[in-house]
């Protein structure tokens, strides 16, 4: 991973919508950081907040088992008063029992085990796994005139 993605400071206010996609120069929150890392590997995610990411089915899909570069979402448990995924913490599954993430507690990117997340009430529940869908290639997009044919 390039050096500029290894030294990103955690900055809560630098969330999707508050900063340009991929811009981690001034710091990032967990989503902006995760999306920048994925972009480095050619996987593009729209600038979605965690609840939007959890609900999204266009750019991502739910996965049953985490694979390399899948997004994993953690929270403190289901709350009836908020939308599922609201304020969830987002990390990147790297390998079995290894998640790359950026959080306020550490302040810079870190790799934790799933047990390390489970030991913290704020991250105790693995909400779910999202896999980034491949971007359509020009050959896979329908021709603009195809829809107008009878």
C-alpha cells in the first residue's frame, strides 16, 4: 500500500459528502479511508455514509463470507430508534481474521482481529459484509439505442 494511505489521521469531520472522494490528505473518517484504499485497488465505491452503504445494492452486494477487500461494518448492536447501519464503523477485510480500518481510538490506520472488534462495545456486532460490484465495462453496457428498439 502506498505511504499516503499508511499515515492517514482519523478526522471525524472528513466523511463522505464533506470531502472529495479519495481525498485523505487532510485526514479521513472510516468510510473515506476505506473507499480510498479500495480505489487504490481499482474498486470504486460512491461516497456513501454507513447507513447508505448498508442499504446500497447498486455498487455493492451483501456477502455471506468476507473475502479480500470486502467492506465489513461493525456497530454496538441493533437500535430500534435508528436506521440499520447508521453510524456503523467500516473496515476492509484483508485476510482471515484481519481487518484494516481507521478509528479515533488508534488515530491512524490499524489492522485488528475480529476478536479485537468484539471486545469493544462500540464495535461488538459485525453488522455485515458488503462486496463492491465490478464497475461495468464499456462492452457490458447496453448500447444507448438498444432500449428504443421495438
